[in-house]
């Protein structure tokens, strides 16, 4: 080993030990630890310094991934070839991988596979389709010709009687010969190299038939040739004849129904020569693989010929004219049918369009009725014509259905109406009902917001205001009545009188039910205002009531305080009745429970004069519609 040959490579001519190659790998971890004795280490370095460096270099190369990859790529092809020559383990290992690769490529690059296979398979497919189409046209022509002749009718009756297909009866009566199958077979092994058959035939196993031909030839040669070179050239099997053209490399076996002309053997011989010339190399190295002979079907297909009795017979003029006439009648019939079908379709379409227009017109009229305030369409009986029966719920203030349609230039005679009364809550009808039932005086306006609230604004008497409010509340569809915008001309005077009376506070002497001298005029004035107020509200159709609260200071006992406070309320009531008032009066003696200045009862008792401000009466006025009605506070400006 020299300095320039450091590495893991073997000489090219070095023998490969299979046992060593298959042995277990020795890892660097299996090497014993180096000695720890310094003298031994120095001795080792003196004796094996160069070898130790080479071994360390080898260890570094073994751990270098790029180096190992490059070395494996250089040895992989030789290793695969060596392994494949020994057994099939390599093929078995690579088969799943290659299979997955091919499937993936076929799925992702299908176009490339098609481009590669089409030049090989395209010509074969095109020729097969052309031959099939040509045979189909010939069979169709023959069937058309035979179907409209006396002979054809006779054959059809024969087919019905015998239960056999008509095409088979025609073939049996008109066929001169037909080549049904041709086998191109390897002479030495009897393996079929290619096989073609006539349309509808060829259900036999080609391998089985070729083996049978080979066995028959061997039998004839052994039994009748006496060890010579004689070969079987033909074989009769019922209505079929088997023709054999043989050479040293391969032979052709042709199955023919009927009797072919003598020239057919020459055509068969020429076809065999062409095949031997085309596939000479493939036949020389044949080892059982028939793939190289896939193109032989092109040569064999030219031998699939047939001939019928009437092939050379001249077709009469009526035989040519009859199919043309039938086609003309068929085309004319189809044209007439499609023309009639088109007219009928147009007629049906016109009827449908007319019906659709009529229904759209009727639905438009129904839409008008549905949008009309106070009208509710609940049922429609649609008919093919008019009139349609319509059931309508109608509010008393809503417009008649006929008038609503007339107003929009529609035809009410298209409908038969049945109206059922009901109360509509439509905002337009509610507003119309309010304007009809509530007569507005001059200076008053009414507004409906469409959500259940009626608002009044303007100036009117209080009697009208209250009546309008009550009437509006009774209207269907009205949930709230707003009279905050209404004013009564007498309201200011009434409000002033009420405020003045309720602001009057009359004080009384200690232990007395008569006012102190300075408050007697105040009480008299309050009584005058109440009498005046009573007269005003009576003229307006209302009544007024009075509530008197009597108070006392805490001087004396509670019983005495209650009695004196009650007596003070009676004094005020007596003065009012003395003036001829008939207003209801409620009197409440409160005792010393509510002192005026907020002093405690103990401090008042200690005083000799008591609390003068607590010895008083308070007046509260209520104006109401009538004695039996719920009170209505009319003092709208009262703070």
C-alpha cells in the first residue's frame, strides 16, 4: 500500500469472496480500547504511526455519506448483475418497487404512455375497425337484398320453421366458401405465434387447436409416411376443410367453410413466404416468447376472404330501386312526422303562452286586491277559464273589489266575488275609521302613526277632548291616545283657581275650630274661589270635589287633637255649604301626626303656646267627569 492508494477500493482483478461479502459487518465500536501505558503508546507510535494514520483515514471515509453514496453508485450496477446471475432474489425484491413506479407514472403521465403505445396498436385497431365495418355493411346489404325477394321470404319462413337465425339460413344457402380462422404456428414447438378469425368465430383456444394440428401431423407422418418426409396438406371435417402450408420454421393452418378456389392455396403459400421473410430473425431465436409476432395478424387478415352464390349475379333494377324507394319513404315519413310534431309543438306552446298570459293577468288582479287596504283575499278557486271564484274579507270602510279593479283599468268580470265582513287593522283603514267616527271641530287636527297611536292637537272644550279621547280608545286598531297637544280655553282659569285654592293655608287658634283673625279673610276667599270653580266645571259638564285635611299641634291628648282637627275641617265645609255649594267634600282629621314646622311633640308640649303653624287646614281640589266616573286630572298646567 502506497500513500496515493489510501481508500476502501479493491483492485479491479482482485477476486470477490462471496462468503466474505455475505458475512456480518464489523463496526468500529468492536475495536478494543487503546492502551493507557505511556511507554506502550510511544512504542506504538514509533512502530505503527503511518498505519494508524491510514486506519483513521479509513474510518473517516467510512462515516462520509457522500463518499459512500458515490462508491455505492459505482458498484450498484455490477452488484445487481452479479446477484441476478445467481438467483431471482433481486427480481423479487425490485418487483413491488417497479410496479409502484409504473403505476405512478401511468397515473401522472398517461399521455406519454399513449404516445408510446399508439404507433404499435393504432394500425391494428384501425384495420380491425375497418374490417368490422366493411363486414357489417356487406351483411346489411345482403340482408336488405334478401329481405325483399321471394327467395328471402322463403328463407325467412325456413328460419321460423327450423328455429335457426335468419342470417345463418342466408349463409347456408348463399355461401360458396369462407375462410373462418388462420393459425400461424411454430413448427418445432407447436406454439401459436398469431391467430385471426372471421367476425363471430374464433371462440376456440388457439393453443389447443395448434397442439391438435401438430399432433395430427405427427400421427399422419408416423403412420403413413413410413419414416419419409411427407406432410399433411389438408383435412376434411364435415363442412370445414383445414388447409396446411408448412415450412421448416413455421406453418399456416387455415379453417375454411365450403370449397375455395385453387388460387387460394397459392395465396396461402405466398402469405407464408412473406411471414418467413418478415420474421426470419425472430423464428431463428424463438424460445417461447410470441410478442415479436404481434404484427403477423396484418398478413393473416388478408387471407380472411369469402364468396357467396350471388356475388357475380347482376342485381335487377327493382332490387336496386326498392331500397332507394324504402329509404325515400322512410325519410319522407320521418320528415312529415317531424313537421307535424313541430306544428303541434308550436300549437301547444301558443296555448301554454296564452294560458300563462291569462294566469299572469289574473294573478296581477289578485295582487291589486291583496294590496288594497281593508281587503283580505282568503281563497281563490282557479279555473281553466274565467270567472275565478274569490272569497274576500272586506272592512266596512274598504273599497269594493269591483271598484278597486275598475279604478286600475282591470276587468272585474273575470272574477266572481264573495265578500265576508270583518274589521281591518290596516293603518289606512284605522285612520279612515277615526276620521269618520270622530268629528273634529275647527282648530283641531288628528294624526295616526300607523302603529296604534292617535294624536290630537289644537284647541277645544274639555268635554270634547275627553269624549274624543274615549271615542278614539274604542276604535279597533287604536292602542294609545295622545291628547297632550290639546288645550281648553277655560283650562287656564280652572288651573289658576285650583292652584289658588290648594295654596291656601288657614291657621286656627289654640284649642279652637275657628280661624285666627288674620286668616279668616283667606278662608273666605278660598270658599269664593271654590264656588266659582264649581259653576265653571258644571257648565262644562264636569263636577268638582274637595278634600279637607285638618291638623293640630301636639298640645293636649291625641284624642283631643284628633277631635279639634276634625272640627276644623267641618268649619270649612260649613262655610262652603252655607254658600249653596253641592260639591262632595271629604274631611280627614289628622291630629298632631303631621306638624307644620317639623318640631318634636315634646318640644311643643313644653311650649305654653304650642306650634301655631301646625293648627291649620289644607284643601285639595279634584275635577271629574261625573259622580260615577273615574276622576280625570284636568289641570294640565299644574306644576
